[in-house]
């Protein structure tokens, strides 16, 4: 597991930290939901926990890919 702590971004409103409750649909029927037009972030520190869940038989290979993803491919603004 890798943990990341960061401050709220200078230009908020561009990411996904906007929790909201969805209305209940009718059981047995397809329901369509629209996201809100404005995305906001909460104020203060943001904490991310990124967990590698891998079979022990391929642990070394999956850990190498996990480290590559975190070190070179993942962007946390």
C-alpha cells in the first residue's frame, strides 16, 4: 500500500471528489443519472491510499508493475 497526502489544488473543480447521493430508481427498470455540472473539492488535505492486491505467486512481477505505475505513470496534481 502506498499513501499520498496533498493539499487542495489551486484550481479546484476539475477532479472527482464530489460525493453525492443518487436518487433511488424503480426496481427492475433501467435508471439514468446525470452528474452535476459543477465539481467541487472539499477544503483541506486530501489523502489517497493505493493498494496492490495480488496473488502471492506473481507478487514480484505485479509489485514491479505497481512501482512503475506509481513512479512513472501516475499523475496526482
